[in-house]
C-alpha cells in the first residue's frame, strides 16, 4: 500500500522503497521533475517507480529516468489539473549515496539537493552540509583547533573565520568541496517558499522567535551548538533536514558581491561578472518583502517584484567590495530569515557571529 504522511513528505517502508509526491505541481507543460530532493541520494536506473492514483506507470512508455539519477521525464506532461498527491514516486536509494549522506564515508552529514531552478555553476545537483561547519575536533564544550571543516551536529560552530580562510579550509577537503554558492542557497530557500515552509532558528540570543531554546554554546553567549533547535529549524521540518539556515551565525556565500554599489554575480564557470546594475535597496539594516524580478533565482532584495515570505533583513555598503553573507546571526529577531542578505562586509572580516557551511559537487 502506498501512503504519505500528513505533510506529504516521504517516509521509508519496510521493503526499502522511499515514496514521495511530485516535487513541483504539474502545470500541463513541465515534464522534468527531481527525484532526489529529500537528500537520500541518487538512484540507479531501473529502481524508479511512479504511480498515478495507485496505478503503476510504465518506464520507457510513461516516463524515463535521466542518466544523472537526479531527474526524470514524463513523456507526456501531467495535466495542470492534477494534484500533488495524484503522482507518487518511489525509489531505492543507492547504498553509496546513503552512506555519504549519513557521514559514513567522510564523517560529514550531508543533504543532496537538485538544481531544480536551473542556471549556472552548480550542475544538476549538489551536496550541502546539514549542519553549520565545525572544526574536526570540535566538541560541545570547545571549538577545537584543527583546520579541517566538518558537518556535525551538537558541537561548537567554526566562527571567527573570514571568507578566504573558510574557502581554503573547505578546498583542502578535496575535489568538489566548496563554500555554499548563492544559487545553491537559492535552491533551498525557493524550495521552502514553494512549499510554504519557512524554518525558524536561533534568532533571539539562544532561542527561536517562539521561545524554543537551542542548546547554548558555552564559548559564546547567545550562540548555540550546531543543529540543536527543534525540527522547525530544519528546512523541511524533519530530523533529516538542513539545520540553522536561519539564525545562529551568518554564513559565507560565494557567487554574489556588491562592488562599489554594483551587483556582481557568478557566471557559468564561477567567475564574478558585473551585472551593470546598481540596485536601489532602501535603507541598510531595514527589511524587505520582495526579490528583484530580473534576478529571481539569486534572492536579491527589492522594494517591489516577486514576493518572498517574511520581512528579512538587508545590509549593504556601496563604498566597498562586499562579500555576501546569509542566514543572519543570533540576535537580529525578525530580520533573520532565509532570504536575508548582508553585503556590508569585506571578505577579510571575521567575528564570533560569522561562520560557513560545507558543500560538495555531485561527484560520487
């Protein structure tokens, strides 16, 4: 029997098959859909199962699986009148991918996310740390002393690190490892907006906006240990989600800069390229409700355009080359959010409020 839980998120069955409804609502035109968005891994050809209203569809006749194991295609677009729950997808995760996601391979708990927005520099999918980066020897009592970043829960996050140092530390992990890129962050944030799920976080010096406490970081007042908040502080409201995207620490972001007031974005190869646009943002330190319509996939704040949930904060300095930071730290209250953005700091700055997160290209 095929069933889904109350939130229409996937659940494991005893036979090892994971099921979920369609990621995107059918529109009568779209044929390409992600099959790995809950981070459980890529999938070998032949393991994909698709049902509509309880009737199993035929591979090769009704749908095909792409070689990347991240997307599949309907040969005929599902009708726009169809509901999410009409189409159920089941698949058997690859053992290697599950091991990588759980940290059995590298010690890092990671989440696989599809590049469902399309665009530059990140391929079809990417791995992202489920937890803020910490030093490999960090504990619940100490930040540690190594220069090797990891993705683990319940430890002191790695802060007091500038962008260049964080970039170098992650690159030392090997091919494909990198700081989270702006388009990667946007994929996650847009997923939350798309599903009307907006995670909370440590935004009030140790607790979320509803007063739910996170485990205190004994080394810095107000900061919390990694991923110690309730499930609402995960992007998908689940234990297997990506935690602390909202609040706790600012996170270094690659691929977005403000250079003397002009917006720079990464191109297809990761090079920073001027858009030639000097956006009008309003007042630095204020909030916004919209994203620029000309850069909807880059989460650039605007005073009008595409509505985003929340009243996230935005900070900027048009006189410097400002490196992007997202997520906001622990004491900004209602300005903390998924789309919040700081473009007021140079990349060489470092404070107890600034950390980062591991990401890895889809290489395994």
